[in-house]
């Protein structure tokens, strides 16, 4: 187990990289919160950027025009998260991510300009941090956090990314999020996979849209 995943008592810290815009990362993050209730696990929230991954690192290759337009606006919410972490410390990312994600995904308010200011207020943060959405001031902090994950997991994946016992993995991609002991059982299986030296991939084609139930 690495220093960043040192246990707090018997509780394992699990780094989890997210972009608030991604619905699949959102579902997986809600699963990890369920795991916290049934296993000695605590999420360590960290930021990545889909815009940086897709437009810069991958050079926009293979993106549809609709997705390219989405990526052009994707910096906003993750920049606000970076500003919030700089202002109040990284632990604030958990409540802020929940506040933003609930509005973007569960409430389906992706086009609502009040989402960020509402979320900041819910997380007890100053409304002035919303200005970071259109600033490049915190972009290097975002990239540094992003590289912590993607320098290990590679560029042929997206988010969610988490690290278990020193192994950085893309996924799990699930819908809807398992609850209670079912969440714990999925965690147990993932921990076994992560502990298997030389394991790289399990996958099947997605045949369902994200469900936030």
C-alpha cells in the first residue's frame, strides 16, 4: 500500500479521480460511497479533466462534433473544484462533487448556469470561486492531479479511475450503482482483481444508458 493510500486506523483510503461532467464517474462515485458504509474504505477524491484528456492528450482524435463541443465547455466545473481545493483543502472535493453532480446528473441541469453557485453554497464555499470556471489559474493543478492517475493507467481509458492497494484501474463502469452489501461484494471482487499481478482488462459492450437511481 502506498503512502497516498495509507490506512486511517483500519480504514483504507481509495484515491478516486473524477471529472464532474462524466455520468459514469458519477455513478461509480455513488457506489464507492455505498462501499464506505459496508467496508473499511474511505474515498480520497481527486480531479482529472476530460477536456485535457480528449482535446490535449489525445488531440481530439475520433471525437464527434457534438462531443467536441461538450469538451470545449468541460473545463468549467473541474476548474471550480480545483479552486475550491486550493481554497479549503482537498477534503472539500467530496461535498462539492456531490453538490455539483446531483444537479448535473440526477436533476439533469447541465445547461443551468446556477448549478455552480448553488453547489458552492451547499458545500459552504464562497460564491466568488465560480469565477474560476473561466480562468486558467488552476489548470496546472488540474493537470498535475490528472497525471497522477493517467501516467499509470494510460490514455486509452477515461474516468472513473481509482487506485486500490497501489494498482490504478479504470472503472468499474456500472449502472445503476449497487447498494448496501451488493456494493461491498463488487468492491471485494475489484480488490481481488487489483491484487492479481499482470491483470489488465475485463470488458463487455455497454447496452444501457447511465441510470442515477
